[in-house]
């Protein structure tokens, strides 16, 4: 729909310019020939003005306004989002952004998610997804396997920084307020490819000499941050790893801050990036990057709990690579 609206807008602009040119014809016809430096007949004057008019029109509108993207651009792309939340919540949170991208790029954008983080990585690997939102760890995997190329990073609303904080939560009424308190209790990671939901707490446990399988009575993988938070709220799980950004996205909708204890908080984690497949046309990748960096819709940003998007580079995630290397070394 947004794509059709953009094309209709360009068509209307062309019509308006043509009307202006026609009005110019009539004004010239009404003028005396002495006002001009030539004495050609009326037909020649009209031809001359038409050439000027359409030259100005082309220069003013440019290629985009004339209604055509470069021929090598895709006409439709799939925008994959790792399942930090359920499909309904993902659509609510990212829907405005997807609509904006469709209008800005004049390319149909289909918002999609998967059952787990690996599903989005695999979808990009096989070109079923061309744009994707990853967490830091899943980006690193997608960069290796799926031709994922960085275009922008989230800047959070709460801190104004391109990053977020991992945290461990328990139910407020549980009385569980320290790491020692949750020994022998049930624990939830999110997904094996999650940074704050698995990698960061796993490294923290390893540094403290804690083996989760031995320390907790039961360890599960919830599949996403929303699922972990709701499981703690309902009492199905005693403690879980999540992050402040996804926690804030559900505030006042699915939970309240007073529903939980935050018993541990990590250092700043590099922000979650937006990516494109590296084999897409360079001009298209640049357009996608510019679209993210210029996104300033207040309602859309409010749903995302962001201030906007910022430039990003691959080396920004070297600290996550270091955490992965440490985790692997501890597993030997």
C-alpha cells in the first residue's frame, strides 16, 4: 500500500508540472512577439517552451521522482527480525519501521520472523531474507554464514547510547534478590544465539565458577526475551536472563517494572544492528542505510524504545567475539 501511495504521489507531481508548462504556453501566446529576441511563429515558440519545460522538469524531479528505481534494485524484499518477542509483538514493534522502509525505498517490504534466531540467519543465508535485524552475537554468525552486512545500529531511548544492558530478573514476590538466592531454582536462557539472553550470562557464570546445569534445578531455553520475562512473571520460571531494551518494550503492555527484581546487570553491550545481504546492489544498500539513519517517526521510535539509528562498523562487535572465545575456552 505504501509503495502504491508513493508512486501515486510521483504521478500527481508529474501532472502538476505538465499543467504549469501548459499555462506557460498560453501566457506566451498572449504576449507580444516584441517581448522576445526572436520572431519565429507561434508553433516554434510552443516547441521551444516545451523543451525548456521538460528539461526543467527532469532536472528538478530527478530519477526517483520520475518513478523508477535503478533497474538492478529488487522490487520486493523480506525484512527478517530475530524473535525477541512473539510474532504479534514483533509486528506491533517493527511494523511502522517496515512501512517507512517501503515508502522510502519504493520497494515492497515484507516483515517476517522465525521460530528461533538461527531461522533468521538461515533465511538470509538462502536469500529468503534480504534485510535483517539481529542481536550482536547472531549478527556475527550471520556475517560469517549469510553475507550479512551492517547498515545501522539502534540508539536506545533510555540512555542515548548505541547499546543496551543485560540483566537477570526474578519475580518481585519470590524473595529471590541475589545470585545466591536462585541456586537450586529454575532458570531460563533465551536462545543459543542470543547475546544478553545466553552469551553474557554464560560468561558471567563461568567467571564465577558456576555450571548452570549443576547450579539450577532446571535450565530451559524460552526462545525469546518476551517469553522469558512472561515466564518469570507467571512463576513458571524462577529467574531468567534478558535485557533492558526488550524489557522496556513490553512495559505497561505485558508487565510492569514493579513485577520484578533485577538482581544483576551487565556492562554495556554493543547495540543490535540492522543488516542487508552484501550481494545486493551498492546503490540499494546505500539507500537502505540512509533510510535507517534518517528514520525519525516519533510513534515508530516510541514503539521501538529508540532515539534512532546510528552508523556502525564490524569492529564494534569485537568485544562480543572476545566473549564467545572466552566461553569456548572455558568449555574445553
